[in-house]
């Protein structure tokens, strides 16, 4: 078995058991709904190499993806009492199928910023290395993030939908979003990136790091967790 008790749906449990020897299971301190820090059952793949090796064996021709690239998607979802962080390979016949969904980390706790940093921080350096130097033959790895708005804003360190700058992809202010698209200036459409997020977060800390000033650094109140491009 997994060695820990996890609240999982049948599909995810089956995926974990299929590659059981590759996983590590342990109880990790995490914040629970009560606010208490308690040990939470957690199962994770220590290295992304397992996924990369699987990708090499499953690649198929895919007309949408450039010939010199292998697309990998990482994403998370809260449900059924646990949080699941998974990866999918896009260069296959059925990229969104369960058979192509590889659990990277599963834990029994809410997906708070602190819990996600604890559980997913393991992969930050690995993701950076994979994007910088990861190649197979003549193909380079390209990573994407997926998931709902709450997960993505938490991952990228943003304060969320209530912030003055809630957009994941640009610096458009919330008040500008209420105006017709034709009336929005180009300045308000400047794109976010990992670099701008890091700069704005540094400015946030330098100004005191209080939520009351979050709008000045474009609501970048935390460092990104998984450094996949916005």
C-alpha cells in the first residue's frame, strides 16, 4: 500500500498504485481548516525524471506542437479532502486522458499558500532545470501550468480576485477591467512574467510587506512557487 491514509478518488488512487515503487509517502506538517498545524498524509514523486522517462516512450506526432518541442503540463486541484498536483504530456494521442495524468504530489490538507509551498516547493528547482537544460534528442521540454484561477494565483504569488490587479496574465487594474475593451490603454495591458512577479514581490517586501499596500506592487504578495512561465 501507500503507507499513509489519503482521501482519494478511485482514479487517482489507481494511478498512484500503478507506479507505487517510484513514490515516497510521509506525514508532513500542514495547516488544517481549523488553523492548527497537524501532520498531513502526503505522497509524492521525489524526482520529475520518472515523468520525463515516460514522456520519451509515449511521444506521438502532434500537428499543433512544434516538431522540436515536448510539452509538459503541471496543474493542481483541490477536492475530496485532498489536493492533487499532476503532470500531463501533451505530445500524445489523448493528452488529457487519465492514463496520461501522472500524480506528482497528493496531500490531505487545504491548498493554502503555505501548504502548497511546503508540498510543491520540492519541484521548483527541478522545473527550472528542466526548462533550462531539459532535452531529449533534438527536442526541448516546454512547461505549462494549468488549474483553476485560485490555484494559479496562489502559485504565482498573487492576492487573488479581490486585489486591485487580479489578472493572471497582465497588469490591467480591476477598475479598468470594468471599462469597455476599446477604452483600455496599452499601458494597462503590459504582460506579467516571472521576472515582473519577482520584481513586484521584492518591492512589496521593501515597502513593509503589509497587505494594505498590495496594490502598489501589482498584488504580488508572495514569491511564485512553481516557476513555470505565466
